C-alpha cells in the first residue's frame, strides 16, 4: 500500500519521527538540515541518505582528456544533486597538464573554482580555498581543487572531508586504483568514471529510494529490496534441541 500525507508541516514531521511502533523506518530525502534533524530527533529507525561531498582524484598517470571529461560531467551535468562532483584532488606532478584545460572547460560553463595556493598558479581567476571549502557540498556551479603528493595523501584528504557518498580515481595505474578503492571509505568508489552514475536506475535497482551513506543494512543506491524486511517461518513436528 502507498499512502500520501497532505500535511507537510514541521509539526507533522516531528509526529512521524516519534511514531515508534507505527512507522517501521524513516528515509529523509532533502537537504543536510532535514537529514540532521531526523537522525537526531527520531525514535523511529532511520536510513540516512544523502549529502554528497564527492571527490575526483586525478592520479599522475591519468589521461588528461578523459579526466577533464569526467570532471566536467560530474560537476556541470546536474550540479544540484547529491552525486554531483564537488572537489578535485590532483597529484602535484600532473597540475601543469591538467589544470589549464580543466579550468577553461569549467569556467566556460560558469563554474567558480576554489583552489589551494599551488593549484591557483594554473587557474586564472581562482579563489583561494579554505579548509571549509574542501569539506563543503556546494550543490552549485562551484568546485574545490586540492594538490596532493600521491595516492596516500589523496586518500587521507578524501576520507577526512568526504560524506561517504561517491568518489572516483582517474588513473591508468591499476595498483593506484586498487589502493584507493580499498582504502577510501565511501558507499561508491569509481575507477575512471563519473560519480553521476551513483543512482538506482544506473545500478539496475529500478525505482530509487535514496543513496544511503551509512553502513548498517542498506548502503549506496537503494531500490525496493533495500527497504523490505523478511521473517523466518520454521515448521516442526516436535523437534527439540
């Protein structure tokens, strides 16, 4: 059964959060404020979906054209969704080849770039990034750029700032790809593909319920299977243990 409520007030939402024993689970779909409110105030179990500070790590062996294409797609195809790309993390060695063409493609599409001092040297008009900028989910035509000295520093930066949603490594080095996909603690980790693929229909799940950023039970894109439960029915004939 599907039932809709016409009451969209905050008071009714609070009543739903306290309806333990009547409602089995709540799945907040909305901004960070809504998700935080439900997680902190609900007595009903919650599947936390949501916020996506998604990163692209451009490793030193990456194909430049491919990297530019993936980053531009991730940032500009739909900047207001949770699987949009919010931050570029780039190896120091690749900055001179990557950033000039990437900056042109992004700025031509109206993207504001916040970069560390080292990256700013290759990005005309970039604004200097703060630590808060690297942790921000922009949901807008804005992106941050962080310089790192290799995969380990990139992994540390991503795990510190990520919301556990989706990350990508752009590389031609299989060992670097395996290291990042193993050590980055996010629901979805891509190798040389856009974070925009984090969606239920692309994962073959049918109608999407949300993107779970937690670890218990459902994680990543959720379809109907992730929100149904099960029970055990055991038939006996007097057996004992």
